[in-house]
C-alpha cells in the first residue's frame, strides 16, 4: 500500500505574506501554493515580443501592459496567478488593501509549456472567465507555430480562432491590435 502525501492548505493571507518575502514566484490555487517554473528561451522570447508589439500598438491609449511578474487576483475563486502577458484598462484596479495585485485585466496571453498547457487551456481559462473585465485570451505555443484565440462576444459566449501559418494575422478585438505570426515568432527556433 502506498501512503498518501497530504497537501497543506494555506489561506490567501498566508500565501500573500510568503510571496512578498519570496525570491521565487508562486501561484495560489484552491489553497495550494504552487511554485512557478522558469521559462525556456522560446517562452521568454515570445513573451518579450508580444509585450513589445502591445507596447508600441497601445502607446497613448488608456491601457497598462504587464509581463510575467504582475500578480492577478481572481476574486470569485480567491486564486492568484501571474499571466505571461496582461493588458489592463486604466485606471488599474488593485485588490483592496494591496498595492501589488491587479483585478481588472481585459486581455491575457499565456505561452504554453509542456507542463502547463492543459491547465492553461482548461482550469486557468475557466478561472480567468470569472473576472468581469476579462474579454480575450491568447494561447501561444512555444514548440510550433500555433496560436489559439478566445474572444468574448457576450455573457457566457466565446469565439475560438486558431492560427498556424506564418502569414496569418490575428486581431485582438478587445484592445484593437493586430498581430502577425511572422512578428510573434520572429527568430524562434522550434526543437520539440
């Protein structure tokens, strides 16, 4: 018989206190503190490219853009996460009593890794959908040319679009930005 290892459950307050003093980043999901793995060069390059595209495209517009190190609170579930790229309408809304945790994303992008791709598509996307301001989700594959886009059209209605050709261009409707896959995957070498 194999012994079961019991997972310790933490409160949000315990998590936030530990996270402030931590050198590593952790997500808080259903009372569990989960260490975030470091990114691969492709992961970091794609995140950086998307951040640059958004920064240039949204210059002078009422949005703030955050990459990787900005914590997001998902109030309905009391979960905390760090999206790879997040666009927030100004003014940025913070969790009550916090100066480091955002609550009002409009657009979120996640660069998929082997260990998180199922979670990013399923549980994480479901959690993000519980945020009233959230309107668009981009899943970017770092191992091959593939981008999945989910755009909110109405309450509880989302349209799915998929892109996989270097000449494809996609429109981020929530923030009126066009992104070409040629730009997004510039200098990315696939090795899966």
